[in-house]
């Protein structure tokens, strides 16, 4: 469950901007839009990982990574904020 804390507007804006630009079929996008239920294919998911790596300097460690953390825009935002702290 996501914390009650408000998301960093810069992180949230970057995540939403990327998703809306790269996956226009998701628009209108909300914080809880499901991304892994056919909305984004495996190539798109890899592109998302590359975006997060390049934009936020995140290195995703296979041992400690659960792809379900990226199941929604809110989940991605929380993941980025937690990882970049």
C-alpha cells in the first residue's frame, strides 16, 4: 500500500509525461491506471526501465526488484522516490 505522503510533483510529472507521451493509448492516465495488464508490452516495459534509469539514475537490481512495484503510475512514482532517497 502506498503511503499517505504526497508524491514529489517533479517525479510524478516526469513519470506521467513519459507514460502519456510513449503510450498515448493510456490517456487519460490516472495514478491507479493498470500498466501491466496488457497496456504496456514487454518491450514497452523495458523502455520504461531504461527511462527510469536515464532520468533518475536508478539501477534496478534483479535480486531486490519486484516488477509489480511498477504496476501503476503511483507505484512507479513511489518506487522512484524510495530508490532515489
